[in-house]
């Protein structure tokens, strides 16, 4: 089924949502969601551990099911949708990317901190060699000024990326900041520009619309907000809003609503909402997947989880530094 | 006591830091610094200190092999593969600070005694030097099923070689955790943090034991003793918190501050490599001298 699409949506619930359910996805859940999304004509579906290939760890949380099984299962039930995988160099390695490709992944998203794009050339070139559509994913984009972001995006373009994303991992960007960043990339790059939001400040939709207005044509969403922190731009809502704006995504709105209600909602341990902790993630500019780790550290050390997150923000902790949560919580507890 | 003569191959940041550390050694005598750029900082400094300098690389050194018995190779993995063969043929002992891994892995506080007669040893990675001692310290009390280390270093201390080939770090470190730390399975993660001022190298070691922790205090004592041993050659090596215990899980937090010789103090990741290699060379030298005395 080929359809006209002004904006290409990547559904991230089966990757980013892994954080929200402590990496407990089962094959049955992934198959049901992927099959539904494919029938609703979603073009890309990302499947991986929340921290990307190889993310299953004591540091981030062990996966209940090996992600390779989940990738294979998802790839085997989709007819038109392409399965995407995420890889963070330093966590995931090239052998894992090869394995994912051999199991049916068609798109690789290579993610680095916004200032560290030069750790990605090997993985981007390998993805291209494997014939995968390749995306450079600049995380924690709020932590660098636009000029720096542009410089790093150009590096990814030079390594061979087909698309570069502005990733608001902390859900900390405000709409004017998103506009400035997307415009900067559109002016400097010849490849596609994408945007990935988190809803910690209730701005995921506003930021996504701002990004599309500035020319972003690749957009991430998570159905029922099944993503880290307060979740991402809610996909079924986004496609409805874009439809009202006359922007074609090619996705069936009614089917998306049904999957959200009947398949995804029961997967969530509790409904996604902006709790005090997810609000603080956006407010303090902290990586969204720190949420549940900070809540556990809060219980363990008897420290307000908000104090832990604010302190982590002050220390400019970047994505992946989950070990700092325990370290900082212990320090705060010792200081009391 | 006669000192053992050594040379440093590579006049970049690592080679220059080595030069400053070797000047302090009571057992090793640095005679020569070998580079390929006569105008490099390292060769200039070496000339000022009065060391012999060679700016034609390994070839120049092989013309005067009497200058050193031990060579520190701080070039690149690719170059080391060539150097290793040439230096072996010339009868030199070689410390490999590159990721080439031609010789056996050595962490001085863990397994140096097994490799005193080796002619080429590899220092694994900075993350390996910092964390394998802890895995080993836990494993000597209770069998480690799985060990995972997370090394966080400042962006400024990660050179272009590390960045362009970051899988080499994770894969080599994981192998070292298994082979030298003796965990049944190892995993390594590296994170670069661009904060200013640069952060000091931090490492977290997460371990799963085969069974529930039997004796927390014995593990803590073993880890503390190991930290003291590492401190003997890396004074800025510190445990940050009391280790955490949870069922069969142990977590240890450390930080590594450099000595600030040539490299800035925050780059403990680079310092622990140069300091460990000097420690290995000193052990080699002691071994050599004791053998000579026996004869």
C-alpha cells in the first residue's frame, strides 16, 4: 500500500516505551503492536532495548526478552512497515547491528550525545554498507547551542547519514528553541531533518508542530505516550492533528486509536501522565529514562526524587549515566 | 643498582606523559624518545631534558638498538602490529599502550607475576585498568557470574583514535573483564561527558555473583585492599562510596584522578594507562636485575 506522505512517522513505543515498562516487553506484546501499526500503515516501527541494541544491562535494566527475538518477531509480522533499531556507540556494537539487520531491521538510528557525533562514523558506515536507511540521532539537543548542533549534524551527514534528528531527550526544549534548531539544520544540510520529542513539559505536540513548520519531515511519536518520562508526542493524536492541518502521514487514524486503546493501554503499568518527577526531568533538563531509576533511588535513600534529578541536572549529566543516580542519591543522603 | 634503559615510542600526549613519569623512576632510565615529527611538543621537551631523540620512527631506533631494553609503544594499534615484530626480532621487551593486543593482557595489580618473562604485553584499555582490579577483588571472595563496567570520561580526554573506533574499547574491555577479572561474562559501556570544567574519570562496576552475597565485609575488605594496591602506582585512584549490596548484586563506584604530569588531572583514564605501563616495566626491570644477581 503506497500512499502519499508529507511527513514520515517513526513509532518508537517498542523502543522508547521499553523504559516505561522496565524493559519487560514480551514477544506477544511486540507482535500485537507491530502488526497493528503495520495495518494502520505506520511507515517505521522502532524495536530495541530502550537504550538501544546491547542496552540490556545492570546499568539500564535487563531485558525480559532478548531484543533480537523482539526484532525478529516484529519483522516477521509487518508487511509494509520497516523495522528500525537504535544503537548508541559506546553501548551497542557493530556485531549487534549486523545481527539486527540479518533479522530484518531496515533502518538504523545511530545516537550520540549532541556534542559527540564523531563516535558514530563506523556505525553509520556499517549501517549504509548493510543497506539500511541510516539516521543520525543527536540526543540531549537542548544542551548545545544551535551552531554546535549544526556542526555535529554536518559530521553525521559527512559519515553518510540519510537523515539527522534533533532529539529532545529530556523534553526540555521550548517551541522557539525547536524552531531555531530545525531551521539551522534545514539551512545547513541537504539530507532530511527529523525531530523526537518528550512530553515532560507538555510541549511534545507544540514542539513537533514547530519542527514540521520549519521543514522537519521525519517525526517520532509514541502511541498512548508509551515512552520514557512522560512519553513522546502521542502518535494517534499527532496523526489526527496533522490530518486537520492538511498534512498527510498516510496513517489510519481510527486504527491507531484502536491499537492505543485495546493493545497498548493494557501494556502500561499505569497511564502515562506528567507526574512531578517527569515534570522535573523537563524542567531540569535530565534524560527521560532516568525517571524510574530516580524513583527507586529515592525509596532506597529516603531522598526526594526531585532533589536527585535537580542535582543531576546541575552536574550536566548526560544520557547513559544512570549510575550517577545512585551515586548522587547516596551523596545527598550522606549530607543529610 | 644499575637502572634498566627504556625508550618511549610515540611523542604525542601519552608518550610525553610517560616521559615525565619515567624521569621519576628509580629503576628505569629513560634514554630515548622516538617520534616522527621533530617539531612535536614531545620531542622538543625530550631534547630540553637532554634525552636522545629520534625523529625517524622505529627505523631510527633500530639503527641504535643499544639505547634501550624496554620500549613503550604509545603510537597506534595499526603501527604497533608492525613495531611488535621488529622489536621482538631486535630482542626488546615491549609495553603496548595501543589497543593492538598482540601480547597478553596485563593489569599490574592482578596478573603481572604471570607475565614477567613475556616479551610483549598489552595494557587493555583505561576502563579495563580501572575496573578489572575490582572485579578480581570481588571474584577472589566469591565467584562472579557477570561483571559490567561503565566508564565515564570527559569528552576532552577522548582522542580521535578512541572516538573513531569506540567498539574497540567496549569489546577489548569486556574481554579483559573475563580473562583477567575472571567474571564468567563481561560487558563494558563507555560514556563521554562534555561538561566544563571536565569531569574526572568515573567508573561503576556492577557485578552479579553466582549466589547470594555471603559476607559483605569480606568483599569490602578485598575491594579496599585492591584499591590500596592500585593507588601505589595511580595515587588518584579512589573508591567513591561504600559498595552497594542487593541480593547477589554488588555495585562499586570509583573515580580516577590523574597525576597531572603532562595530561590534565581530569584525564585519569589516560594517566592510569601510562602509570600502569610504568609499573609493569618496573616489575620487569626488578625481575631482570634479580635474575642477573642470581647468576
